[in-house]
């Protein structure tokens, strides 16, 4: 069996809970918590919502921006 790799892009909109007293502090705290110095994203696991099947995907590049909501670039919609 041959082994092949394919490359693509997955764009995730993420959120996190925070006890910060202001939006600015929440953004600062979130940048710190998910900074490159604290976490290295090597792979992610995607889990199917209905049947629970999982697949692992290797991560090659990460860009996290917590203030995109303020800039109006991402619609704040719940799933």
C-alpha cells in the first residue's frame, strides 16, 4: 500500500471562555493562553458530530487572532 500526503486548508472559528472584566483583557488573556511559547499545535483531531468518528490531521501552520470579531471579519454565529 502506498502512502500519500495531501495538503489543504481548514479555517476554524474558535472561542474560549474567560473571566476577564473587559473585552480587551479577554483578548490579551486569550493570546497569552494560546501563544506559541505555551502550546505547539502538531495535530488536531476532528470528531464527527453525530456518529463520533474521529480523524487526525497534521498541522503545518497556525495563525490565531482573537480580535477578528471586533474587526467585523468574522460573523459571530453559534453552531
